[in-house]
C-alpha cells in the first residue's frame, strides 16, 4: 500500500480550510426564523448564531403575565438557534464530506 503524498494532503487541507472560511462568511449573511406561541414571538438568527431580530405581537404584552412572554421569547430563541446550527452543519458537511471535525460549528 502506497503512503499518501504529504504535499497533496496539505493542499487538500488548505483548500478545505478556504472553503470552510467561505461557508462561515456566507452563514453570517443567511438567516432563519422560529416562532413560539402561534407566532406571538418570532426570532431571527443568522447562520453564525447571532440574534438579528425579536418580534413580539403587542397583544402578547400582558403586564400581569410577563413570565409567559419571557418563556415565549426563550422558546423562540432556542428554536431559531437550533435551526441556525442545523443550517451551519448542513453547509459545513458539504465542505467536509460529512466528516465530523471537532470545533466546527
């Protein structure tokens, strides 16, 4: 069995690294949305896991029940973050060929 050519391996690794950097840049521009409470709260998150917007239906603002609104914001945010992580994993797997590389999104 022939040993792999180290020069070729290094070139492939550099190419993969460049492609991964490009995907990470693209992810910063892509967004996903998630909502809770039947659309009462909607959160928009980038593929780079940055919260871009939180929209709250004014009818949901009840001074007597702030806790429910807080729960809806948390639920929508968590769902949006999960969707953004799934988006990032999907895009990165195209670059890595499905290899699970620790430290990547």
